[in-house]
């Protein structure tokens, strides 16, 4: 057990200088609104106005962004204006070294007059693509265009085209300059600024300069140019490196292309090799390299699953989410044998226990192999379990005692379903390691033996400065309190989900007895959550605490943790679900937000709670909106029957994100005003002012999950319900836990099901006739046919009913488990309008080909059980005829 801070906390204390949270109304920065350079395209990879996540494709450990604001003191001769051409920020993104390194820009010097052009330019514009950017500039008759993108892992290509409109031949020398970042901002979490002092080795025969930055480990970069260099010079006390080429002639109206490859590695030899290989791959055709990158990315984006959205802005948001997840990949290094992902390169540049698992869920939308690699890597450290943080050496940053929320079970089963290949080897390995991980929790994190689990340190919770763990309001986002006296609500719900996932894994792997045991543990934990963590006085769930005298009490701060028992499907109490979801989540002044008041759901501390940090706009987990807790709230609503409310929360959240900044997806958002939220700062500070992390990993994941309606995968059938709808795989009876309905039980992308009692009867008590309509409005269903099953309805007849009311008897799957059949999705060949399930014995059986007018089509049809008025007339006629002796006895 961990009951006190240990030696691994010392590095953390260095970044925990406590400062006030700033004055109310701290400015929220936005790249599209605060840039000094006109920007188009997306995402907006810009220095300082976004934090972290540079252009860094192919799993690179280095990255670049465009600089669109001024750098340094305008009165200084070293001042660099935002209008300097190809003004670029450079980032190291190794797990051992993650920070902004320096900046660079490109200009040309007139050989005859010595006049410098493009530094600054008269005009500069930038257009971003998913994989890089192009920019244009003009300056006194010189036109410039540039392309910048990742060429290959840790190699970047810069291409410049200079056009002269002078009447005379221009003699221009290309000049590439690297210099210290002078703006004082820092996108990393490094405590101290980088002390830049360049060293350089020039290799003239190869137009190669290998440079390093002193006092920063062994990082080396190599620049190989297609133009011959005549001088390589370090000036300004080592803070500026200038590479100047031999002048070239450009005729009036003519152009000249220049390009160079920049590489980065932790040793000069490796950097040299990368730059040489990258330069060779260009083959003298930088435009062709750009075209290849463009084609690669077009194929990637076009191959993404279609989002469930009819608005262009939503499609763009969906694409941005996939872009962020692709850019945050980290290629294998050191002890790694597979890819993994960081939440935001150069900012959060290690593998976190829960961030990486969440990112795998998003990556599985488009690359399940990558998703499985991420999860394998998480379990590849000492003792094979996830840790709080881990670098590419696969050793825990803060020791083996610390972990993070056990979300991996949820992620593992999700990725397995999305994969669809039935990869038993991967599942078996993940099952074995997960089982060990759960045993570790059971042995190490139940200090009072009451069956509920605890964290050791608030840093493990992932909720950082949440008042749930007694962080001081607005003081800092880092909280180092020991919390092994708290039974956190969300932690125990994650454990419940892990047990359920292990049961599913065991069952899939053929271990029925083990599946039963995991389910029994889940049921036992659910009972404790329902009794120990529910506060009768407040009518909701809270964390349970015990003091030094072992006296237990609730920490009654209102946070979205109270919705986790519904997100996880722990509670079988329908009235409790209605009370909490309606009283707290859907109440505008608590968590629901109000359009009239400009507040948005779901703050991480309720608007009405005194712990909501109004001074710092909810900083950090003290009221800002995080996509994880919002996704949990959306899922909770849907799972317990609030379908429309869940859809509205989904839409309002996504619309808020687009309005806050259409050029990016961020770590969190301000619940008052809906702007980009505040994030962690370097320079010893953690207070409002710096925008939250850009293209943040799990935000990207939950955007993709929401836009594919994955929150609808599982649902409870609630008492009194007569219908339900959604992209649901499984519906279970809330009170009994029995499976009621499944559609493509293991389908990653099931069609939409709309199920209703034909006569408005309660489905809960098995309605006599049920209609089932399967549709695929966005073309995302995995197949045209799925197995539909009513697990608790026996001896039913199923009919395929066409739009005109004609019905045909459907053959059932006879496997001894309810009523099941292979159902066609509407729009596919031979698919009916809907299916009709008639439960129990029927007085009539029309048989194959008989017509039937169901309750959803009121038009009369021939042979509709017989016209009763006609039958009555015939009966009267027969009796009359018999009475007068016309019919034989």
C-alpha cells in the first residue's frame, strides 16, 4: 500500500509552484481569431496559439508548426516579425525530451544591393492541409511560395519557389536561419526555458549542416539543401545559426526552386543518416514528394468511416479527430516493439495509462492493428500492467507503484469488436495481462478491505485538481494529496466495466467458468456501489471518505462522477436513474447548461456548486468541459432511455466545439461561453491563460465515438417503455439483467434498430406484437444482414412486411435461444419495410405468401382476416335459408 509521498514525488514538486488562478475574464486564445497572418484550411498548426500536437506524421519524434505572431522585443535587432517568410517553430517530441527547440525562417538577399527580401515580407498568407501547409508571400517584386510537410519518420521537407517580377535579372542568395525562440511562451511542460546555443558541423560536399543545441542532451539535427552553401555561421552569442547559399540568377518573370530536408535524432550520426536518406527519396522532385503525401492523406481521409452527420462542419470535425490521432502516433524506439500514442506531442509526450487506451478506441475506427499495438505497448512495461506514465524505455516515470484509472478493459473489448477478425492470440494475451492487473488492484488498492477500491495519490485519478480530492480552488492543476482513504465513484465503475469485459473475453476464449467468476465480481462490486456510494440525503452518488477515526462520510461536491454508475450500467434502479439524470444532468443550472445564459454541458463541477471555479473559468477539472465526462453523460442518458436528450447533448457539445475553434479539437472547453479551455502551462505555472492541448488524443477519440453514435451500443429496456431506437447491439431488461434484444451482437457497426410494440403495449412485459425496422441512413452498417434476436420471447412467428403491407413468413434460426432470424437492412436487395414479431400462439397462420396489413400501415388489404360484416351477413343468410327448409339438415 502507498500511504505517504515517496521519493518519486520530488520531480513533481518542482512543477507545482502554487499561484493564484488569475483574474476573472482571462482571455481565451483562438488561432483563427488571434493570428496576425491570414489562415485558411485545417487543422491550424500554429505556434503558441495552439499547444502541442505539431505536424508530425509517420510516428515522428519531431514536429513543426507555422509561426503567426511576432517573436521577441520589437525594439531588438533580433526581433522576428510574423511576416517573415516560412516562419517555422520546431519541436522535439521524444519521451525523453519534449519541448519547443527553436524557430527558422527563409529569405533571399540581393547580391548586388545587399537588400534582404521576405524577412519580413510585405504580405504573407498560409493555407493548412491535414499533413502540412503552403504559404505565399510577396515583397517588392519578389513572389514566394512554400510547401512544408513530414517526408518520413523524423524527416521533414521544405520547398520554396521564388519568382521575380523585376525587369532585370535578379541575383539572389537563399538564406536559411535558425534562432532561439524569443517569445517567452512554451508549449511543453518543462520547468525551465531552453538555453539555446548552437553547435554546427558543415559538410560542404553534401550541402549538409549537422547542428546541435548545447545543454539539451544529445539532440542533433541535420539539414541537407539542394542549393550549394557558401557560409555557415553561428552568431548572437550562439543563439543564431545562418546557412547562406551561393547566389543564383533568376530572369525577369522566371522562377527558381530551393528545397531542403531537415531531420532530427538523438545522435549526429543518426540525424545525418535520416537527412541523407530523406534527400535521396525526394529524387530532385520536391513537388512530387508533396503530391505523394497529398495522395496518401486523401486516401486515408476518404477511407475513414462516414460520420453520422448531415452538416459539413461535422464531417470536418470528424476528419480532424482522425488527423489528430494519426499525428499523435509514436513510432517504436528503444525498448518499444510496436507503435504507441501520446496525448499531444511535445506537450504531453509520454504514454499515460488511460489516455493511450482511449486513443486506441479512436484509432480502431480506421486502423485496428495500430489500436491493438497501442494496448499491447501499455502492458509491456515491468510486471505487464499500465502505469501512470511511461516513456519509450517502457519504464514507469514515477515508479511501479502508480497507475491510472483502469479503463483498459472497456477499451480492449471495444477494439476487439471493432477489429472483427476474432484475433484470439491478441485477446488471450490481453486477457491474461488484464487478469493480473485486476488481481493487483484487488491486492494493493483496497486498504480497508471493504471491497471498494482506492487510488494511492490524487495524481493517479486523472482528475488532477478536482475538488473531489481536495485540491485548492484555482491554485494549480497538479494535486499531490494521498487519497487512499477515499473510495472514488468513477474508479469503482471502471473496475466494474473491467470485470464485465474480462467476462466477455473469457467467454469468447471458451472459459465459461472464468466468465462466471468475473461476472460475479462485477455483481458484487455493483451492489457495493449502489449501497455504500449512494447518499440517501442528497439522492445521488458521491465518493466515500473515512477520516483518521475510520468515520465514513460523503464528499458532496457535485461532479459528473455521479453519472458513472449509469454510464457503466451498474445501477438497476430505474427511479434512481430518473431522479439523478433529471435533477442533476438535465437541470440547466446544475450540469445541463442554458443556451439563454451561454452555459454549456457538462462542466466537471456543477455550475451550482460552490467549488466551481468561477475565477479561473473552471480551470482545470474545476468546471471546464472534458470530452470523457461528457461522453459518459451522453451514454448514461441513452442507456437509461433518454434517447432524445442524449442526442441533444451530443449535438450541442459538437456544435460548441466547432464554434469555439473550427480549426482544431482541444483538451477541454470553457463551460461558460463555450470557448477553448485553459490548459497546463510550463514555466513553473499552471493557471488560466494558456490554451488547452491541441488535437488532444482522447478528445479526438470521443468526437469520433459521438459522430458514429457508439454511445448507443448498449441500452437498458426501462419499465413502461413501448419502443426504443438507435445503433444498438444489445438491449437488456433493467430489472432482471436478461438480454432482451440484440442486433448483430458482435458487429462493430450495426444498423439502426427501431423497435416498438405494435399496439403500444409495454415491451417490458413482452408485448404480443413487435415491429422491428432496420435502417442504415449513413451507409455505415458492416453488412446488409444481421442476426436479430429477442432472447426472452419463445414460440414467436416473424414476418417480413413490405411497404404496401404484404407480409411473408420468415424462417427462424433454431438454436434454442429465444426468437432469432437473419434480418435484412432496409434498402438492401429483398429487404422489407420492417419485420413483425408475433409472440405466442396465433389463431391464424397465413403462411408463406399471405398478405397482412400491420398496425403501422392502416390501409385495408385483401384477405385481411376476413370482412366481419360480410361474414355476419352470410351467417344470417344461412340461418334464414335453413329456417325455411331450403338447406338440408
